[in-house]
């Protein structure tokens, strides 16, 4: 069947693509500039060739197309050549007087499928027999596969949801080569994030039933090792969507080699969704060989007897010194800098953050140099859940400033008022018995901190000589939130760690963290 030329306004590109894809399902090839013009070819020359190669035009009618001089040039040329023009109404519009004599097909008042049947009828396309439909499905896959190879295996040339909706019922996986099966599956993994994917799952499941587990695992392994991040992520979403529990071993293996944080986030979410567990040996391998905090967090689910702490740092010397203190107290320390990339993973709703944090006894949050990065606040809402479920949080500025308008601020022992940078603080322990045990005498150091006031039910351990709380805690549900009101940050000069300014402060914090470990983590 000769090609059909689709004339449209660029504002209506999505609808034009939908029409072209739908026609292809019935064996009608449509000439569309975005699909048929090869890079490097002059646009006007390619359009002229397209007009000359087609005997029928589908004119997408809308206010935009009726106002387009390019569209008018195209249908005028067709009329001058005495070729067929079929207007299809996409948006209500005033037709050019020369088009009024043509009967248009109404996509506004009719359901899409009904209007499409009328287009097909106008083109002389009837109902196909099953054998013809299967052959057409094969032809569509083969043609698209050849384009994919020709243009550098780009993801834009993979089958989308609409194409898969047509292809999957008419093609047997046993009837195509392994290269074509791989090509189809790559389209499937990318389509897993497209609207309408759930509608093709029954056909997809039926299609995959024709392949044994070993062959499917081989294709999935190729997808999980693909250089394209979208294909790797899509393969993981596919494993989750189809609940391919027998593929969990592939996912676990990828945890060591995968470098992309967002792919790792999807991998771990998939394993959690499938309820996958790992052996003691796999746990030891992941903890020893992976530098990624998400991977180590997942591995710790199988090593719950280890008191563990998660350090969300700002990359300063202060945070590293605090990390050493936590590790020396007895915790297995997992550390990650809370930079924008890590934050995207934390804010992603593909990640079961509650389950990730649930493996830790202690979370340490240092925000001095990364203030304001946290976006939607999902991290803080999850930390509140962590606290109320019995977790321990040790936070530092600028958490008070950052959450001042969030419900999480009520978890903090101190109510934020304002922040001050680079000031000399003179601090003394309070009369509380724990303060007297941990903090020894008055000490001075230079730091940035938050002017705050203690909440009525908080325990203040250290305060400045003018009454600003520097260290304290309060009960939150079944957990406890500690706050160390000092950080390494300055907008005016290079700041040094508060621990370097005062060895008394550093020694006292070491005793505090050891006391936290003894009081909370060993009890848990």
C-alpha cells in the first residue's frame, strides 16, 4: 500500500505521531517529517519528495494547522496535483473555504478508535486475517529494528507502548531471532515508564511465556549491563512489574558493579518489592566491596545484629571527625555526602526510604555546607517516622533553619529563631546529671550555630553562658532526637571544624556518642 502523507502543525505533533503509529498497526505506512527525514537532508527537499511519493494526504485540522502557511502549501500542492486530501478534525477550527467541499473525519466528537476506523475505511483498509496480522507484526518489528541499527541503536527508535500494543499479540517470541527478541525487550523496558504500560502487561506476559527462564535471564542480563541508563532502569522496572522473582539474583549481582545512584535506587526498590533476601556470603561481599550507601543499607537488612549508623554528611572536616567518633563508639558506619544527586535518590518515590533507614540504629545528619538542598521534605518526613519507630537521630545546623516551616521541626529539642556565623562561643554544662557526667567544665570555641530556645520537654546538656542551648535531646515517639548546635560553615571566610577549635568539645562529643551507643543501640 502506498504511503499516506500526514500534514500537520508542530503544535499537534503528539496527535500526528499517534495517528502514524495507529496506521502502522494496520499496515499503512505514513510519511511524517519527524520520522522520515534523514538527518542532514534539507527539510524542504525532503518534504517535496514526501509529497510526491504519496497519493493520499491526511490533513490534521486544528486552529494551529489552519493558521500555518507550511500546512497550506502542502495541501494546496496536493489539490493542484489532483491527489486525495482527507481532513481529520483534531481541534475545532474554521476550515479554509477550499477545504469545505471535503467531508472530514471527526476525532473531536467520536472516540479515537471509531474515528480511526473511518480513516482506515477511507484508505480502503479492511479487517485483516490472523495470518496477515502476524506477518504485519513481524514486518513492523523488522523494519523498526533495521532503523534502530541504522541510526546508532538510539532509544527513540525502540518500540513504544502503542507499537507494542500492536506487536505483542501478533508475534511469537519463538518465531523471531534472538536479536529481534532483544530489540523488542529493550522497547518493553523503556515503555515500562510510559503511560498505558499496565494495559499491555497481559499481552507481555503471554509473549514472555514462550521463552524459558534461562533465555529470558540472558536477555535481561544484557539489558542490565547496557550502556544506556534508561534501559538498565527499565529492565529493573520490568522485573518488578512482572514480579520475576527468579531474576532477583541478576539484580543482586548488579549491585556491586552499578555506578548510577538512581539505577541503584530502582534496583534496591525492586528487591524490596520482591521480598528478596541475600545470603551471609552475599552480605559480606556487598558490605566489603560496595562504596554505595544504598547497597550497604540493603545488605545490612541481612545483618541486623550489627549496630549500624548512617552518616549523611556535608563533606566537611567536622562531619568526617563526627563520623570517626560514631565509628569508634562501636557502630558499623555507612556514610554518604548529601549532595544534589544523593538527594534526588532520597526524594525519589521509587525508593522505599522507610525500609532503608529502618536498618539503622542511629542516623547522623550534618547540614552545614549543604543547607537548603533537601527538596520536597520527604527525607525529613521519613526521619520523623524513623524517630517515632524507635530510631536515634543526631542532627546539627542547619537542620533547624531548613525545617523551620515543616512539621519535622517539632521533633527537634530546640526551636529555631535565627542563625549566626563565625562567633566565639563560651559554653558550660547544665546541672543535669548526664551533662555533668559527659561534659567537663567551661570551654570556648568559634563556630556557626543557631539561636534557639529549648522546648519544654527537652533535656539541655550544654548551653552558652547567655543561655542558648548547644547540645541536648528530646523523646520523639519511641525514639530520641539529639542536637549538636555547631557546624563548619561560613559565607565570609574559610571555616574550620569546631572540633579543631576546642579539644574539650571534641572529647565531650566522643563521650556523648559512646553514651548514646551504650544507652540505645546495645539495648535495641
